[in-house]
């Protein structure tokens, strides 16, 4: 009777909203919150890694100023103009925990969070660009491969991670340069306040005046010093990280079936991120050594001739395999929880935003 009266079946309900429908702004909001938490928690490990690599590159941590005092377990090594001086061994870092101990005793506990402002200024835009770009690129590549080239789908994390990381590195390279220099160098003025991010960047620009061939360094291009080394480190890191992370978290979430709640998402993504962070940080440590040395170099003439390949060959000849993996411990110790925190927080916030959007 209803068909005879001409009234057709009711229209199908609209398809439910999915996380793929979320825009770039919503994804950036989720990523920025995750980046803040991670940057604050793991900054001491970043300081330890940078100090160990900078020391191996020739940065001296044996000052003559009187405000650096010997502590009870450290013997004096002689007399200078200010009084008893510490033995040189007091300022030689032997490992991650030794950095923590000596920085705390000689410079104060809060120096372990040196560069946190720059880390936050770096993490928020970097992750805010990186994770949403990765998400959107991966979704697009997977949809394209499903329609046209199924063999491409397994490579979606690798391709999208590499492209997204390149965009983030190029955008935020000056902040990374400032953070590395802030963490690597001590303040030489007695009682002086260490320079902040902006003063550090101005100091980089001022070095242009001492370069004999100014045409090789044009103005603000100096702020992208070490970008090539940074890309050489971060792009492989991202490619390895996402190639490991995606199948790992799919496997972990598959173990719990259809229980898609915030706790499951948090646990699966943190575990997958932790594993991926350890593997990718360890594999790319030599590239991180090259990046650090490139960005802390103060000799203008030497700076002109440095590149990633030359730095790696120089380290290999002088220090061997140990030099190439200098700071690998704190780097992996930093990357594992950092990737886990960022990815899991991002996915949980994204899940919450999606649920609220679906309820509207």
C-alpha cells in the first residue's frame, strides 16, 4: 500500500563521522597539547645527550671562574687567581647519570631544563605541523592505493612520515638551532644570566660579520645552519619510526578486539611509540651526532666546509664507532617516552574530539 501511494522508503541516515573527517586545526590542537607534556618531561635527557656530544666535539666544560665550585667528592687541582681550582676531571662527563650529577652540583638543578623554552617553542609548532600532516598524508595515500595501487599501501607510513617531517624541520629549523646551542654551552659571565632563545639566534646572525666570504652566507640563511644534517637525521628517524609504529599499534589494538576506549588507545599507542622510538633513535644516532656538531661549530671558516658526510667521516677516523654513537643512551632514553607520550596523547585527544563531534 505504501509503495502504491508513491511514498518511497525513508532516505538512508548520513554515514557516521569518522576520525578521517577531522580537519587540520583539530589535529593540530591535539598534537600541540601532547608536545608540551613531552617537551617538559624529557628535556633533562636532551641536555645530557647534547652535552656528551658537544664534549666529544671539543667543547670545554672546565671553566676558571670562581662560581663553579668543587664538590666534596671532587679534589682540587691547584690554585688560580680566584683561589683553589677544581681538577679537570670534575668537569668531564662520563655518561648520562654523570651529566645529571655534575650539572646539578655545578650549575643547579634547573639547568637540566635549560632550553625548555626553546623546546616548547620547537615542539608545539613542529608536532602541530608534523602529526596532522602525517595523518592526512597517510590517509590520502592509503585511499589512493586502495583504489589504484594496493601494493603501495604498506609504504604509506614511510612516505607520509618522511614528507611530514621534512615540512616540520624546514619550518622550525631556527628554533632547533637555538635549542642545541643553549644546551651545549655554559654561560661564561660570573653570575650572568644565560642568553635566551632570541639572544642565541642574534648571536648566530652576528657571526656573519666575521666570515671572509659573505656571499656564502646571506643574512638570515644562517638561522638554517645545520638544516641539511637535521633533515638527514629526522627524515630517516620518522620513516623508521612510523614503519615500526603502525603495524605494532595495529597488532596491540587487535589483541583487545573492539574495545576502542581511551585507556586502550593510550596503552596501545604508548607501547608502540616507545618501541618505535628506541629503534629509530638508536639507528639514527650517528646522524644526530653530525647535526649537533654542525650546529655548535663556532669557527666561521670551518662552518663553510662542513657537511654531514664529512663530519661522519671525521668522527669515524678520530673516535671510531663509539664516537658515532656518542649520546645514544640518553637519546634513546629521551625518544622512547617522548614518542610514546606524543603519539598516545595525540590519539587520545583526537578520540575524545571525535566522540564529541559525533554526538553533535
